[in-house]
């Protein structure tokens, strides 16, 4: 190979700007996903089919279609169908947030179902009403159990957020693409961009691994 | 606005071709990726620190970066480094195989680890040779345990394969976007494309749950 690397050709400024946009998208989508995922999990576990079915369909639809299709669908179809015109950033947050909501709802559901039956029985025996049982028994237990999965889903969304570059949100991926074409230095640009993504997600995934190991020790 | 799904009837063949490309790409990458994943999974438990180190860096890197950037990297950079032209099918296959290899290696590693220590001790007590220990005791159990997760890895791959449309490979997503640009009917076209993906991925996820139940019953755990 006779390619001479020139990492100096890549200016970090735009990449950092892009990273900030990516992080904004990630944080906003995670807020939506973590907060709204829980009520959604309760809906998909509802006793009433009228509530359960639409909620399940929503979750399965987001889990069983490619994220890129969802994002492109959002950008083209929401303005046409509902006649609303939101900024591209808002659209990106909405698409990623709803996607994450579906995945987190599944994580919460699994965690809720893993709450031991005896604990609920104890709640009934103590005369707690259903509302108190959810808030004081199910919620704390399930939240703690679902943290590793929520974090993993959070990293996945951080990575999936690169897809909004396709619909021209100026995130890290978009900046990298622009820079690569401007400087004719795709190898250096994409390598640096990939390293930036890696530098953010690797520490978080290590924390997840640590939490899981600690949990295994605690429960065994 | 009025929706008119009949426009799609004219593009049945194009969509079918796109879907076929998606399925073909998925199948090729499943076969290559799972084989790679199995080898890397073994490499991560190897006694040699160098082998383990290389395998770990590979896995963490591919799990820690977006698939889209991996795809772009392979599509734009690999030809420059190797000095050969790569078709977009080839770069799609390479990128997705490396990605699947990384995620399935974790699956294999976890399932290898889940085979209890006592099984190994029993092998030693029975005086089984090393080769028999691995091929007749550890591997069958590990592979069986890995099956449900591997299947969901495959479903993820099917979904991730839509990314190759971004480097111009004519898969279902790419064909869908082209049709929607040409007919100016994104709502109908993109909805149908999403439904096609859903119609394939949803039954698969259900099948995964079924298989998982069967295997858990069989292993009695």
C-alpha cells in the first residue's frame, strides 16, 4: 500500500460540534425512553386486551423494523400525514426516543416480571393498595434490575443516532461525512470519528459489565 | 392528503428484487459472521495473551462504534488501503460480517462460560481426552445454549442490513427510497417497506421465543 496518512488534515472542531449534537440527541432520546418506557411497560402488561394490544403493536413495530426505516419514515411521512413541520433535531429526537421507548419497555417488562411473586403477596398481606404495591414494591425492584439493560439500550441509541446523518441532522457522523468529502481524507476522518464514538460508548459498556457482575455476586 | 397505495402495484418486482438482495445479504453474513464469531469466541478464551488481546480489541471496537460508520469505513477506506476496487456487495458483506462476528462471539463466549465447571471436572474424573471433552461435552451444550441469542442476533442483522442502502446497495430500503423519490409518495412506499421488514422480523422474534422455551425445557434449567 502506498497511501500516506495525514491526520493533521482532519480538523477536530467540526467533529466536536457534531459530537455535541450526537450527545444532545442521545440524552434527549434517553430521557424520553427511560421515563415513558415504564408506563408503556405497564400498558403492555395490562389485563385489558384493548390497552394491551395497541401498546404491544407499538413496541413490536419499533423492535421489528430497521431503525433507519423508522427515521426516514419520520422525516418524510410525519410532516405529510399530520401537517406538522418540526425542526430536524426535534424529529431526530422523536424518532430515536420512540424507538428507545419500545426497547426500554421490554427491559422494564422483563424486570417487572422478575419481581418475586412472594413480595407482591406480602404487599397484599400488609394491606397495601395496588397503587402502593406498584410504587413501593414493583418499581424500586424493577428499576434496579433493569439498570444494566437500560444503559445498554442507551449506548445502542447513541450508536443508532448516527443514522440521523442520513436525513441531514448535523451530528458527528454527518460532520465526518462532510469532512471526508471536503478533505479527500476518508480514512483519517472516519477513523477519528469511529474512535470518538468508541471513546464514549466503551466506558459506559464497561460500567454495565461491572454492574452486572456485582449484581450476580449480590444475588447468588 | 389522500393516500393511494395502488401506486405500489407497479413496483412489485422492484421491491421483490430489493427484498431478495436484503435476504441474500443477511444469509451470507449470518453464515460467515457466525463462523467468525465462533472462532473469535474461542480466541477470547485462549491461553495466549496476544490472541486474547487482539480478539478483545476487535470485539470491543465493533460493538462500540455505530454500524453505519463501520460500513462507511469499509466502503471508502478499504479500497484505498488495499488498492483494489470493492463492489458495494463486497463491502456490505465485509462490514456486516465483521459486525455479526463481533456480536455473536460474545454470545458464544457467554454460552461457553455457562457450561458448568462441574462438567469439566467430571470429564477429568472420567479420564476423557481433551478433544473428547471439547467436542462431545462442552461444545454441544454451549452451542445449544447459544441458539436463542444467535437467532436474535440474526434478526438484528436482518434489520441492520438496511444500512447498506446508505452506500448505494440496492436492498429493500434503497429500492423503497428510490421509488418514493420518483413517485413523490413517501408515505405509502415507506410504510409498505416498513411493513415488509416487520412481516419478516416479527415472526422470527416469535420463533426465537418458542425455540428458547424448548431449549430451556430440554436443558431443564
